[in-house]
C-alpha cells in the first residue's frame, strides 16, 4: 500500500509515519502544495496513493483545498469509485463546518486529534485497505 501523509507538525508527521510504515510505503509532506505535487507525480508515474492522510491546518494551502485538488486530478484522469485514493482527514478541527466540508469534497473518513493508534488502525480497516480485505 502507498500512503501519503500531509502534516505540518514535525513530531506528528514522524509519529504517523512510524505508525503506518508497517502497513505500507509512506511519503510525507509538510505543506499543502507539497502534498498536491506528490499526488500529481504519483499520477504521472502510475503509482497512485492508496491512502492519504490530510491535516487541515497546514501552510500554503489548507487540507480541504488539497482534498479538492486531489479529487479534481482524479476526475481528470477518469479515476473514480473504488479506484480513487482513500482520504482521511486527521485534524484538531472537529467542528460541524469542517467535517461537512470534508465530506462534501469526498473524504472517506475524518479523525479528530488527538487519536490513538487503535483508532487509526480501525479507520484503515473500515476503509478495507488491509490485504485480502474488502470494504
């Protein structure tokens, strides 16, 4: 599984990568534009991400806009349904506006910080991303 993590906090980024490395190959981005560029390159190389974690409050472009760009790029490449990347918003913002906006932009799950490893793993399982598992 290929995983992209957008998180501006260095320690949170390292923690997430350490938790997720046993599930797949992890790439990290600290800003919104870095995440968009990483996703664009993954499309160009036909190595799209299976799972993407987006923080909302990041420099350059917030996670909600990153999600919109990702879904637009997938649409341009005719990637839809089960072929799309699974996107999980992971943020301290649990208010109704941010949650609603994320789901309108087609995120697949929403985790509010702080979270425990068990909750992260449960979310991945619910998305059907473990080998031999279906959603």
